[in-house]
C-alpha cells in the first residue's frame, strides 16, 4: 500500500478502512510527563521524538452574535479542555487563591442576578480536581439555564489552526464543556457539576430532576454541535468515564446517558463532524448500546489490569464492523516495568485481536504520567511494523 501521511492514516482508520500500517498515537499529553522526560520540548516534538502519529488538540469558542456576551478579559485558556470563557452582565466570574491548603487551591464564583455559585479547584504536579462542586441545591441548575452564556464554535479560528498542520496531524477537539471544569458528555458534565455518587442516587430518588438537569446541559451542547458546520476537525470527543459500566449500570446508561449523548452526536454528525465516544472504564456489558449512540469511534478499551474490562477480540467480533476502536493498550505496565520485547509483544497482541480489516488506532488507555522512553519507542516502532 502507498505510504500515508499521519492525518490520512488516522482518518482512514476512523472510517474503518485499512491503512499502510497500524496507526499509533496517544491521548492527551500530560505536562508532568513532558517536564520530567522531555523538558523544553513541545507536544508536537513529543510525537516527532517517538515516531507516533501526531494529534493536535484545539478548541475555540465565541459568543452567539448579538447575545451581549463577551470573553472574560483576564482569562487565558490553560490545559487541553479549556476554551476562552464567556461572560455577560448576568454571568461573571470572580477568582481567589486560597492559602494554607495542602494543594494549590482556587475558589471560583459565578455571579448571577439571583445567586452566586461557587466551586473550588485544587491541583498538584500531576493534575487538577474539584474539591467543591458547583451545584449544591437542585434549583441551582435553573441559573445555568437562565443566565449561562451559550458558546458556539469559532469556525474561522479552528480552520486557521487546521491549516497550519495540514496533513501532518489529526485535528481533534471536543464538544463544549461547562465553564471552569467540565467534560464533553451530558451525563459526565452533570457528574462533574454535582458529583457522580450524588447523580446516581438522584436517578432513583428524583429522576425528574436528573432529566431536567441533563436537558439543560444537552440543549447547550446541541447548539454548540450545530455551530460546528464547516469546522475542519477530523474528530471530536464526546462522553466520559462516568458513563462506563464500572461506574453505572446498563439501566442507568440507557435511561440517563444514551438519550442525551445520542442527540448531541446526531447534531454533530449532521454538521459534518466525526465523533469518538470516550468511555474510560468498563465497556463490555454496554458495547452494543455504545454503538447505538451513533459515533464513528469508541475509546478507550481499557484492559482489566487498568480497572477496565476489555476483551479486544470479543469486542472486535461483536462491534468491529460498526465503529473504529481507539486505545486498548495497558500503559501502566508496558510503558513502565516491561521489557521492550514485552511491549512489542503487547502491541502485536492488540493488533492481532482488533486490527483485522482496519478500524483500529493503537493508543494508551487514556493519560499516562510515567513512561520509559525506550518503551515508547518500542511501542511506536512495532506498530509501524504491523501492516495490512
């Protein structure tokens, strides 16, 4: 087969077509890893150093014309999930660092005409997390519905970024997340705002409220998805690990996750976009349900040693003719304690179980913070030897 560019190779796999060799890449690149192992290098240089198929992540929002919203003047996006935040006369932010905590802590306030909502974010050298959720009373969701600015895609900015990379990299983004700290999926975004345990209990105690909450979130994401027409993305992420079968039951997934995420995906697909549905965790009991959401690809196919339940060969048999697979690789072992020969053997196992006929992108099962360079080289080199 004629050699492909990285973009051609990854896009062909997303469309379930054979490629010149097994596409091999990673998910987000964690800053901790770069600072420890490749100080001074950029994310683009990471892909070049290890011979992986490059991905460039980019998100750009803008306000709906005539809405009276503008960008928060002091905010500069930091991190792979952020876009510039929107503010208005009825939705503005205040931020205050909190001293004396074990971890770096910032308290954020969202000021509306009827109430001020607050949350706290903490971080260490590895990552950030919520130490206080935004939604504390069920009526708080009404403030989001009434006052939160609606972001839409800045298509021109996306296309400028895509043009800079051409065929050198896959252009990837995600469906809009809630301000300050959010996730692409409707259920996942709600779990971030309210808490996953609280959301699960509410599906039994107050399902009408859960549906109302998800409807508010879904409507915002649908409007964003509609604005994606003409944006030169190659794939956009939706979903989230709180929808995995190691977190919620198939019944909860079917009633509270699938209807809303399916709707967002349908609108994004109608706007001409490919979608990958992200489920880091258990997938096997809901594989066919995941397919019905309508995405082009699924990830992360997390193996049991990493807390998932993936059997790649069985998944390929059940749904391999319907969606592209992304992931499947145990980076905890094969990037850290394995020998290069063991890492190469694991690459071959993944390819033999999921690569038949194309539609498979080899990738770690989500983020990693530690990886021996020689094992990353073995990972990429062996994948390039897996030909169709």
